[in-house]
C-alpha cells in the first residue's frame, strides 16, 4: 500500500510539472511575432567563388548596411553621429537617417570594396589569403541585376559602374553592393574556409542568409550558412559537406518555426497509438514535400495577401489538430485513413511556409537546385522527427504512469496550443484584410 501511495504521489507531482512546462511553452509562444516563422525580410549575402590556376576570384553581393553600419562614429555636438564611410546622415522626423554619400564614392568606388575585402576572411591552411578589390558596383534595391549563377555574376559586372553627378537620395538600407575580390595564392585552391568579421548590429542579423557557391573542378557546390559567419565555414569539394549545410538549415527552420512545432505537438499528443501517429506524420510529410517544391518554383499566387493567408491557414491547422487531440478516443474513432488525408492536406499549407523561406535564400536558376531542395526537405524531416521523439515517449510514459494525469496534460497542452493559434489567426486575418485593402 505504501509503495502504491508513493507512486500515485509521484504521478501527481510529475503530471502537474509536465503540464505546467508544456503549457508555459505554448503561452510563451504568443510573444513571438506572427510572421516570425517566414522571415521574409531576410538579408541575403551571396558569394560566388571561382577557382583559378593561381587562386580564387570572388563575386560578392551584400546589402550595404553590413559594410558600414558597424562603423558609425560617436555623437557630435550637433546631435548626429559621425557618419560611417561613404555615408551621410540627417534627422528625419526626429530619427537619424543614413544616406549613401556619392561624393565620397565618385573619386574611387573601389574604396567601398575595401570594406568588403577587410570584412570577409578567406583562409588557406589556417592562413588568411591576401585579397585585392577589382570592381565595385552599387545599386538601389530592386534595380540590381540577377546574381544567382556565376554567369549572371559575371554579366552584372560587364557594365561600367556609373556614379551620377546629381544622384537621387538613396538610403543606405536601400543599397546593394557588388564586389569582385581577387585572392592570389600562386597555386590552385581546393579547400578553404570563409568567415566574416562584420558585426553591424542590425535587427535580426542572426537570421542573415549566406549562400556560398563554389565553382571548383567537378562542378558547383552550394553551401548555406546562417548568421554573421563569425565562425569559419569549411568549403571543400565534398558533396556531402555542401548538402549537410542545407540539411542543417531544414532542421533549424522547423525547430525555430513555432507554427510547425505546435502543430506537430498537437499531432503527437492526439495520437493514442503508434500506428495512428505514423499515419498522421506520414500524411503531413507527403503534403509539405509537394508544396515545398511547388511554392519554391513560384507556382502559387503572387498577391500580397497570399503569404498572410497561408500563415492564417497554418494557425487554423494548429487549432484543428488541438481540437482533435482534446476529443475523447471513443469519439475520435481512430480512423487512420481520414486522418491521413486531413494531415496530408494540412501539410500542403506548411510546405508553402517552408518554400517561402527557401525562396529568399536560393533562386530557381541556382546550381544544384534539386539537390539543395532535397537536402532542405531532409532537414525538415529530421527536425520533425526530433519533435516526435521528444514528445511521444514523454506522453506515453505519462499515460502508463497515471491515465488521469495524462488525459489532463494532453487536453491542457492542446488547449494551450489552440489559444496561441487563435491569437495568431486573428492577427493574420487582419494582415490579409490590410493587404487586400
């Protein structure tokens, strides 16, 4: 009797704490921006690395703020900070605005390229390769030429860089800089590392999308790195190494996207048996795999309302999955086939969410596009599996320990997810109305 009593006491404490932790996680999700999952305002830096007989030539595209934002000086007597190189500033509605200073650029635009050369470090056998600036072009966002392949990068520099005498005002945040850098080593380079020491202090800079396309013997290899690249990225001719960067990105994407996390949590806690769980996860996988490719290649509406509509649909899918989890098993009926169809349809929505982010990193014309897409999708599946493995054993243990506590934790977790998703739904429908209007 004493052992049974202690077991029941343990079950009550274990159940309460488990329920509290999961519910707190769900409610904390409310604080996350409703559009945080899609990260459509990602800043992208692209590096095309061409292998030469005696070194490397790099075609770099970067938003201008990455080069200059960290070089703003102290505040002067007039209340304005000392401008960064190649910029000027002024107060606009009481806020400091930064502009491209064409007067500084006009004498020798390659000086702007020196900031890029100093900010990106290419190392061979642990030693930094000396680099020189060959060309610099500057564009207003939206006017820059295509830059997805090495041929497009070459073509973008075929025109003469023209700094107008009386240029229109251009905010630094609306400027894109293209730079050609030459690294002389005297011998061919097979593998190397690349990193950046630029830390501009920009909002969401940890989500910076870095795409490194290496054109060595045997064809192009595409590498993906997120953030400021303060830690060196290993570039080699290994296909597995390149694919691994996209697998990692897929894993990070689903684990950091609370929309997907909450949906999968609801799928898991609502599955009474392993067979039911497999039907649900399989349907979701098939659905999002299809629209990941469809959305990436642009076979979707292009209206401003479409992304918020998909976001709202994903939030509604969490509400649906949560409601199914709360219903008693005898009502649910364990109809695996119907569950499979529904989760497959919902997966179509989530796949579009994956594709929107990937589309901001890769272009349709990028080399090895199918390889990168497949690797990203594999990463998504691994991230999904990680969530399942973290949640399913936990709830199974709770169910076998104390059925009542498991039922409370199951319903409470699903209810918390529904609350979060309802708030998201209302906010996202508001965005749809704004974009339609």
